[in-house]
C-alpha cells in the first residue's frame, strides 16, 4: 500500500475524513504525539488499528472525541453514567487537551477497542487539525500513538512514515507536535483517582482541581499490570539501539555512543550528541526527546547514553518514558562509561 503524506489543510482534512468514514485508517497530528485513527464505531477499523501497529489485542485504545463534552459521550453510549464529579471537573478545566480519563465503558464502546475491559479511555485533543478532522468525521475515533507496538511515538509526519509507511493510506501533516509526550492518563474508576501514565498535565494541576495529588499507580507484577494498565509495559517507547540511563551528567563523549544531554557544558559537544534544552526548560526537552531518540537510533552508534533528567515541569513524564525505553544504567568509572544491563522488569 502506498502511504501519502498530505498537509492538514481543508483538502487534506476532507480526504482524511472520507477515508475514515469508509473504514480506512489515517494518521493525524495531536498536540501530544501523532495518532493512528480509525472509526470507533466500526469493528473492522478497530481491528485494522491493532494489525497496522502489531499491537496485542490486550492493549486497549483511547477514544478521541470531537467535542470536549463528556455528558454527550454518556448520552451517545460511549461512557456509562452517572459521571463521577471528578471527571466533570477535570474535563471542564483540561479539555480539550493532553488528558485521558479512564471511565466506565458504555455499550457503544466496542469491547475490542477496550481490550475486553469494563472501562474506556477517553480524551478530546486540542490540536486544531485533530479537532477539525474529528468534526468532519462527526464521530469519535479510536486512536493509539501512530508507531509500531513498543516503539517510539512519532512527533512529526515523517516519523509516522518510518513507523507505518506501507501499512496505512494517508498521513495528515500538521507539523511537529507541540508537547511531544503522550497524554496524562488518569483513572477515575478506582476508589480514588490514580495516575496511570504521567504526562503534560501534572499531578499538581490535577490536585488543583481534585484537592489532592493522585498517586502514580505502578504495577508490581506483569499480571497486575495487565489488569490495571494493560499498555503500561515496562519495555516500551524504545529505540532499537540499547539505551542506558547515566548515573551522573555526561562530561566526556565516546564516538561509539550517542549522547542525549539536558545540560549545557563548557566545551563543544560531540557530533554524536544532542542537547535537548539550552536553558534547562524541560518543556522544550520533551518536545524534542522522541526526535532525538530517532536520530540516535539511525546514527549507527552502539548505545545511547542519556543524562539524568533535571528537576522541573514534566520531569516525571520524561523519566517515565526513558525508564521504559532503557536497557540498563551507565556508571562513569573515571575513564569511561560502564554499561550495566538488566534494570527492566
Ligand atoms: O497522547 C496520547 O494519549 C496519544 C494521542 C494519539 O492521543 N495516544 C496514545 O495512545 O498514547 P496509546 O494507545 O499509545 O496509549 C494509550 C494508553 C495505553 O497505555 C493503554 O494501555 C492505556 O492508555 N489505556 C487505554 N484504555 C485503558 C483502560 N481502559 N484502562 C487502563 N488503561 C488504558
Ligand atoms: Mg503508544
């Protein structure tokens, strides 16, 4: 199959909506990462999302709504009522935006989309092209990140082509994603709210609305993980080249390694290095992180070394993704980096 990239202008959006309504898949930009969309009401579209991604059917998809209106999603049968007050308050403040809520599944939300769970993940993206596309389609789209399963999420159209070229007919090009990390996932089906995936909406922002900081739910066993957060496998968001988390800042470079830096150093940096932020701002680091990992992956280097993430807004989310992408840690012995494997669970 030929995969075309078209601009997310009026003509591109009309073509994309037509393809989606006919049951095809289209990759489209959101403010977080690119999504791989298919009609949520159509079983074949949902099945082809799993096939195109190579994603296990046990890993549920997020429902993307055209409007930031949870009551409507209940009325249409996607979410089961009554809605928790927390859901109403969170969506009032953070939709459209990078916040996904886990709620009780309504009868219209297909079991294959929710991987057989009684809950459904739901979000309303803020990117203008995503909104226009959803409005043209006039119905919710099921959309995971537009990468092959377990790999780095794409933050521009070319990265989607690298992941899914030949598997989908169309990629809508809306430029680089402004956030660059996937949405924050908050579960509202447990006795008290829990964060299943840290993201751009921070625990403090959620606490500002709900009154307390929701804990980050971490599964201790694979079985537990499959029950509470099926997609939260520890080995995820990964480049093909082994990635190591450095125990201290990188001061010296080894041309065999690719170095991902968060701190400006005195001298010039190596050709096999990328500085993610020049002013310590983690928002710009997040925006560039996945592209840097793709560059590192195609550099031919034997390993990718990543400096410790400094404190700051989104540090949790960045650390979470890097931990999932990593094969181990790296320790400086005074002369060279020693690669220590096996920190994966
Ligand atoms: O920013 C985002 O959320 C992007 C853009 C495209 O919207 N989408 C995205 O989708 O990251 P995906 O499928 O790559 O990640 C969705 C995450 C997975 O970890 C999945 O397991 C979890 O949400 N999830 C989906 N439904 C769930 C449910 N019912 N209960 C718990 N976790 C769920
Ligand atoms: Mg994903």
